[in-house]
C-alpha cells in the first residue's frame, strides 16, 4: 500500500515564507504547521466521532488536516500577514474545509485559493481556458493586522490520492 509523508521540508518552507512576509517582523512572528490524520470512529448511540492523530502518514483515500498557528511575539502590530498552507503533492484540497478567519468582533478574513502559489482568488474552484478544473495548490489568508501577543489559527483538509 502506497503511503505519503510530509517531511521537515514543510517547516523549512513555512520558516522561509514567514521571512518573506515582512522583513522587519520575520523574527517576531512564530509560525507553526502541524498535521493530523483524521480518523472516524463510532461512539455511543451510533454517533460518529472524529479523532485527530498526529503525523501525516495516511493511505490513499484518507483525510489529513493541516493546522497553521501564527503568533505575533513582537511588541508592534504585524500588518498584512499572509498565512499560506500549501496543498501537498499526492493530495487534493477538500472544498469547504478552509473557513474564514474571525479576528475580533468585526474582522472576517476569507480564505484565498491558488493553483500556482502566486496568484490567489476568493473562488475555490478554478478553471483553465477550456473549462477544466485546476487543482488547488495553496490556500491563504491575509491578516490585516495581528496585535502583539495575538495568535490566529487556520486549517485545511486534504484527501490522499
């Protein structure tokens, strides 16, 4: 049975990406990406329970949750922080799994989607000139301002191919 595993390259990618976010804030913004294998089990009274198991080793057809947490450890607000979760090779983004991020009582940050990691749109289904659906390769949220000490969390789900 073929299994796919993410490596420390994810951590290296996120660290490198956070350095590109805001050169002056790179050392003050802590970014952590964790992965969990989603396992469904039956509970009492026939309820389906969801368990999140650490790690990303999963056979084809199974679901992995990627959770990104960012914290501003600086003394100044971090502005226009772009949080990006790449969709790993050999997986497919599960539509609807990226939710808007609520920051305070008034700010709702919608997820944005990309097929190349550079161009993002609010449309979760992207098509080429012939109308063929393109695979989502990155999901991002642009946080207008992250106060000192503030922490935000975003996540996506993917299915292993």
